[in-house]
C-alpha cells in the first residue's frame, strides 16, 4: 500500500515523521511518486495536489493536512472519503493567537503604541477581563479550545453555533435567529467558522451593525464568511473598533487590496494555527492505521453538513 504525502513545506521532515510513525507503510512524495496505481491514500495540504488526485486510479481516501477541506470537495474532485484534521496542537496555536490579539485591545495596547510614538507616558484605564465577554463564532473542536483558554484567562465566554450547547462555563446561542443577540452580547468576536454554504457571507453589514461600536472582530476561520466591503464600511462608519484578519476571501491577499492599508485592520498571512509535524503526524497516522485495519477514520467530511 502506498501513501502520497504532499505537505506545503518541510517535505523531508514530514516524510521522516510519517516513516517513523508507520514504518510498514510506503510513503511517497509528489516528486517521487512512482507507480500512481500503488497509491491508496493521499495525505495532502491545501495547495498543489488537487489535480493529481484525479490521476490516482486506486485512491481510497484523502487525509487533509489542514483544518479546511473545501479544496477537495469541488465537482472535479475524486469521489472518496475526506478525513478532516483535528489537531490539538493546531487548536492550541489558534487559541493563543486569538487570546493575544483580544487581550491586546482589551488592555488598550494599541493606544500605548500610539502614545509611545509621541513619547507620552500616560497610564490608561481599561475594562477588566471579567467585564469583557468574548464571543466564539463556531463551537467545534477549535472553537471549544479557544473558548476554554479565554475562560481560564477570566473572560466570560459566549458561543454561537448551529445547535447550541449545555456547558456551564459558556453562554450558548444557537441558529440564525440568535446570531444578532449573540453579537450584541460581547466586546469581541472570534470567528473560527468553516467555509460552507450556510456560512458564506454570514458576517455582512447587518451583522457588523449588531456588534458593539467598541468591539473587535477577529477572523481566523475562513475568509469567505466575511463580506469584506461591508467590513470596510463598518469600520469607516465607526461601527467597530478594529478587525484582525488572518484569513481573507482571496489568498494570498492581493497587494492592491484596501484591507492592507486600512488603519483599523490588522492582516496576518494565515498563520493563526500551523499544522505542527509532531501532533498532526500522530493524528493522521492513527487514521491511516484505522483505514489499513478496515476501521472508520474520523472525523470524515459530511457533504450533507458541508463540513
């Protein structure tokens, strides 16, 4: 049995890690694939190998190396199960990214940066974490990890999802009818929503108007969930304090995009959560072993849920 391995980078490091984890499995990189008919499974990142997957006649499963799988779900993609990556290491990275940015604005560090530029020593009051509720858009594996870190840091945690929840440390909101109430209830919104038919353009002009004028919006889920022109208009109108965007509708973000230059937007290049070799290899290798043993891997992409 052969497994195609195609990460974004660090090919040799990934190859060594998988060979250590599964020494009885033949892993092949894209530039040394050998006989395509020998490839049964493909461990693939979000870039580069999509077209090649259709040239593997015996492909039985795709195992994603990132949180998203939309790149493998188009009409021209192979009709095989897609195993999503739920990597605790990546979730932890995303949680610390979110906490660092929300704390930056909650503690008014942005104002101190401006004061430093003017050489002004001026202590400023700020709202304590206990009085600064943070909302998590999307309460799956990543959202839960993000929420738990905020709760440990003393922030009240609110969460919005399709079906809600019953955790005693979270104020849950569910479904479209409760989205605006959720947005009004918090001082910061952290979106970890996936790209689906129901989340496309979810954060639009009406949603930004529902938020507190001093709220911060942070998106590290998928760029397609935000109407970027509406976000720009909301910031210009003073309906939001700031936006932190780790994901955008088009990536890499074009050099002429106004998102780069807006004074109330911070852009980072999709780095909130890296796929970490030690933790991701462990998770993916376990699913390859399940497939080899005739067991069901998990979690598998469900077309009916679009996730």
